[in-house]
């Protein structure tokens, strides 16, 4: 049994000696487990854009695609495939689990991984031996997020005009715009980054940061909130003509008996002019802060404001 993940999607590989006449029987056995065991009560067969059920039958290879419905907190698409192993050794079972809201962005990375799969005693990848291993197009319906301001991999703020290219490993979790408040939420599988732009009377970077600090202090889910210290012992905070930043550490309470999670939150606020503010929130595990700080810096280097002026050279995330 092998479990592989990029922090967003998961691929499970396992060998099975289940009693089944062929790959179709193997697949049907797993479908029954998913849909009738009660462990996945909201799992149903998925359909493609042509409304056909996504499944294929065969003695050596059989597959199906299932999807959780909107009643699940974070619905996912499950791609299941069974392949017969050489010398009647059973079946290779491949299960790819992809968040429904990221499905279209994650098919490429998952396909690249599955294309390297090799069956025992075969020189050629399984993809060439029995057809390509690729995730199918799925009709996501209401599970497909409405990504406002997104065209391809480029996000453009509808209200404030700044733009940013979102390239791998970053993916867009959500993009919204409502009454002058624009928000872009991206992830690289390890950390979560939010760009939040809004307009407020007499708003300043200091006031923007103060609002975040007050929210952290008032929310019981955040424990032990304090400003993080750098290697020299100095607090990680600063300001310049364009904005202020501060880095917090805290403990996030686990949900329903789960362990508490240590987190680092980098917050930066900068003015966009005419009473508008851009707030950047970056959540990352403490052990990954240095690497994620560099990743954030590289990502935000592509931020272009509405006047096509790149961010100032001195506006960079801090390092410990």
C-alpha cells in the first residue's frame, strides 16, 4: 500500500487479492464499498460533460469515477481503477482523490504522476501498456467554484485591477468579489495565501494590521497569539511608505477532538490608493516558515498593480 500526496490531491496504490473474476469485478467490489458501506454516504457515480457515466469495463482494466455531493463539507472526486497483475497475482488498485473545487487544476499534476506507473515485470509504463492513465473530465455542477476575475492562470481584481499569475505549485481555491471586496485564496499544498482588497474610510496600513491583531486576540480558536521573533531575537514586523507587515505565531484549536495545530501567520497591508487597501494573509506551519516565506516572496514578485507598476523592491516578506 502506497499513499502519495502533493498536499492537495491524494493517490492511493494497493495490490489486492480480492476474489473477483476480472478487473471489472474488482472495480465493482470497491464501488460497492464506497457506495453501500455507509462510510461514504454521499458518494454517487460521476458523469462527464456529455452526461454519460464515467466508467469502463474490461477483463484487464476497469475504472469508474465517483463524486461526493454538496452535503459533504469538502466534497471530492474519486477516480478508481483496477488492473490485473501478471501471473494471476491479483489486481493493482489505483484511487485518486481530488478536491472537487480544485479538480480542473489538479488533473494535470495527478495525470503526470499516474503516467509514471509501471506494472511488475513490464518495461513499459502502464499508461502505454493498457491505455493512458488520465483523470476524465467531470461535470461538477454546483461543486465547481465560480472563480471571479480568473482567466486561465491569471487573476485580475475586478474592483481594483491588480493582477497576479497563479502558476504551479500554487492553485486557486477561490476568487470572489462582492460590493467592492475582492478576495483571492490560493494554496501550494503546504500553506494558504489570501489576497484581500477592500475600501474603507481613513484606512491605513497600521489600522489594517491592527484589525487583524484584534481579530486574533478576540477569537478563542487562536491561542497563545504573539509576534514571532527572528534569529536575532527581534520581532518580525516592519513598515515603509507602502505598507506594514507583522508575523504572528499561535495555536489553532483542533476541530472535534483533533489535535491543536501550531501556525504562523504573515500579514501585510499596503495602500492601493483612493481609500483602498490590499491585505495579504499567509498561513504556514512553523517548520516550513522559512521555505514558505521564500515561496511567497517569489509568488508575490509577480503582483502587478492597476497602473502596471510592479511592487517596490523593498516590499518583500520577512525572513527569520
